[in-house]
C-alpha cells in the first residue's frame, strides 16, 4: 500500500511548468510596462494650441481682430507675443497695433481670446495677414486672415 502512494506523488510535468513560467513572465512584463508608462507620461508632456476661430471686423478707425485659442495638449501653454506678417507687433509704428490679453496663460483644456486692434491706415482692405502666435515654449501657431 505504501508503494502505491509513493508512485502517485509526482512532480509537475515539463509542459505545465513551462506554461506557468511563461504566464508569470507575461504578468510581470505587463506590470512593469504599465508602471514605466506612468513614469514616462510625467516627462513627455507637450503643449498644443489650436486656433479655433479667427475673424476681423472693420470699425471706423481700426480693424478689430478676434482670435480664439484652445490648449488641447497635455501641458499648460503661454502665448507670449504675436508676429504680424513676420514682424513682432511692437515693431510697427507706435499706436497702430494694440493687443489685448497678452501674454496669455492657457491651462490644460481651456480656451482664451486674443484681441488685436489694427489701425486702418496700416493695411488696406483685402490684405491677408499672416499671424503667428509664439508660445513661451518656442512653438509658433500660424493663422492667415484676410481683412474685410
């Protein structure tokens, strides 16, 4: 009788041992990759600003340009200045261009508006403006706009 008990106690077969070893390895690899992905996400944040609308209205003495910006990236963005036709707005003659709401901070997922008041003597109706919004991170966000 003792002989039968000893014969029935056996170790794991090599196939079962291999399956267990592979499954444990896969579980550990998935856990490590998930953990490393969380760490990498902290260091790979980026800003992405979208221009959702841009239009100009002509008043008696100036064009009022309204530009709506939205931050759809994974980090906060700050718009520091605007280039108009390749020149910073403050290089135009004094008083011809006024910009409201700059510098503008755009936290994650928020929108904001920038207003430009451009003297009608500076540009003729129908002129296309090349606006570039420059962020503190060094990125440019261009927009073309035809004045009415």
